[in-house]
């Protein structure tokens, strides 16, 4: 029974990780720069984690200012590829810290132009606090307390380690980061009643204002710029299954809504900025009770229809990942 | 042992993190570092004589900058470099809605440097809803004008009727563009 419960705990942790995995948003590739790093969350009894993943993000048009889906230029093949490395470490019984950094390749081909550039993306540093002493995954509900979810709260700092439009670059194709620090407040609510898990991630982020004196390598009249506040919500539903080989398979589907408010130029609202994106995703994760390795594959899809976003590229992201947990 | 490995990884990531952030001055002094230019020289910088060019529009008709700027009905020319992306769309639609009505006696060019053909540029213009919008789309198949003006996506150039560059920077909220256009003689 204890082993079975630990399997459930592990699976729940995987799902929780999967939910956060989709918080990785990108605004990259063809035009808009930046690949975001995802946040890692440790299972309750894990001491550390190393995570390696590879994202392939393909662009298939965008939603315009009015939310109308618009295809990319004919004959174009636009993509961003990210190799993400992340580590997480428990620093106290209820506290954990993590860091994720992507290395990004922008590979874009238009009918009349091709470009291939690469560089570090923006780095995410996260601090999480678990509001609970022990996991609340249950096999069945026999008491109202069995319905209590686990709540993890945290904060993230995005460090602009990527190449931004305000760096010494020549072209928008060179951009791998947004060039701004961002601080997020995060809350993760998670509940597993075997074999189903549901989790909700809520995040609110604020960018720090910064001065700008050059754009794409050209010096310009200095001004102050601030990107708009960002809200993210991800709802994930998972199903845990056990294989004959003592392996655990978790299937997760999720829905994410991301919104960034209008930015500011010298304190004045910039109506050309701000965006919204809604997407769905599916993840399959495989892990073994006897091993600390976890393998996962996921696919995130932006719906190429009017109204599912605004002022943002529509992309499909395929991810392959592997992680190793330290007990 | 595991903790030591993790700490090493942390140190490595932190080092990479620091290396990355040192490449860019994230908090410049605010001092205007634009190089001074000599009036009368030809180049893309503000104050220089705009490099002349001839580009075809989406129907293949050649358009020459110097001829456009000197039209008696035009106070100047705005050139916007587009790759038909969300940022491009939001800025072009802002220009169309907020700037063009205030400054109708200015010529607006959208330079498409990615489509590579008249047909491609025409399709992009249609797909993005800019056919008949007030922008004349020019097709820069060899990126020659893009390079002449040291431009990229979102670069907005203003040239007055004397052929002098008045602005060459990213489009932002439209305020700077309106200020420059308002100051044209």
C-alpha cells in the first residue's frame, strides 16, 4: 500500500510538473523575440532534479490586433528550437528553488529570405513554498479532509540573459530574449484522487521598467520602456496508469490562457503592445518506480481560429524531455 | 554527492546567466549616444540625405523614392519595413488608424523584404488586410533597401520633401512618428 501510494505521489508530482511545463510561453522566432524558460517543481520528498528538454516550436500564422487569424507569408517555414536545462533543489523541508535556462535556435525561411541564428534565452529562477507537510494524494475519498488539495506558492524572476531587440544585433531574427526583468507571483493548486489528478496554476507577473538607448544595434533617442503585466492560468487534468513493468504512465491534457497588458513608453500606454493567447496541450510522461528517471513528450497547440488570441503568433510546440530526480 | 552535483550545476547555470547578461547594457545611462552626422552626406541616419532607391510595387510598377518625396502634394515619405508578423500588423494598423488620417499629405510605403516576389507580397498584403489601406507595398526582393537603411522588422523611416532623413527607428506607440510628421515643413 505504501509503495502504491508513493507511486501515486510520484505520478502526481509528474503531473504537477507537466502543468508548470506548459507555463513556458514563447514569443519568439519570426518576429517577436524571446524564448521563456519553464519552471520546475520538485516532488514533495525529492531533494533535487535535473531536467533536460528540447522544444520544437513551429509557427503557423498569428492572431492580429482584432483577434483575426492571419496566415504567415506564403512559402514561409518559421521555427524556434530550444534546448532547456533546468535544475531544482530542496533548500528546506518546505522550500525549494529552481533555475531553467534555454538555448535557442531561430531558423526561419521565407520565400525571399532565410535566417539561422542562435543564442541563450531568458533565464527563470524560481522559489517555491509548500503550504503542506505531506502529499494529499488519496486512493479514495472517505473523509472531507481527503478532498483538500495541496497548495504551493512561489515567485519567479526572469533574468534577461537572452539577446534582445535592445542589444547589439542587426535583425529581429537574432532575438532570443525580451530584454526585461520580470517578477512573477505563482500559485499552484493540485489534487490527486487516484487515478485522476487536477491542477491549476495561476501566475501574475510584472516587468521592470528600463531605459532604452538603442534598437537592433542602432542608437536612438533614449526613452523608458515597460512591458505590460502578465497573467497566466493553466488548468490540467491528468490520468495515472500503471504498467506491468512497474512503470507509471501519466496522461495530461491542459488548457492555458496567457495575457499581457499594454506596455508603456515614457509612462504612456503603447496601444501596439499587449497580447492574448489560449492554447491546449497534451503530455505523456513515463517513469519507473524503481528509477528516478522520467521521460515525457508533449504537444501544445494554438487553435488557428479567430478569437483564440490577439496580437500573437499561433504555434505548435512539440517537446521531448528527460529528468532525473535525487532522493 | 547528489547535492554537490546539483550545486555544481547551479554554479554553471549562474555563470552562464551572468555571461549572458553582461552582453547587453540593461540599464544604460540615458545619454543620447547617436553619432553626429554631417549634413549633406548620404546615409540612413537622421540628418543625412536619404539613400535613393527604386523598388517595384506589388504590380511590378517601379517606384523611386526621390520622385515620391518631391511630389508637390507630399510633405514627406514614411517607410515601414514589414515581414507581415503580429508586431508588424499592430504597428501598421496603428499607423493606418491613428497617423494616416492626421497626416494625409504624406506617402506611406510598406517595404516587404521577405516575400521575394510580387505575387507573394500581393498575397501577404491581402491576407493581412492592407490592400487599399493607404500603404503602398513595395517589394524588396534582394533586401537592398533593407540594408541601405540598416533596417529590420518595425523600422520606420521618415524622409522630408528635401530628401533628408528625419526619423529611423522602431515604431512604438506612434507618438514619435506623429511628432516628426507634425514638424515637417
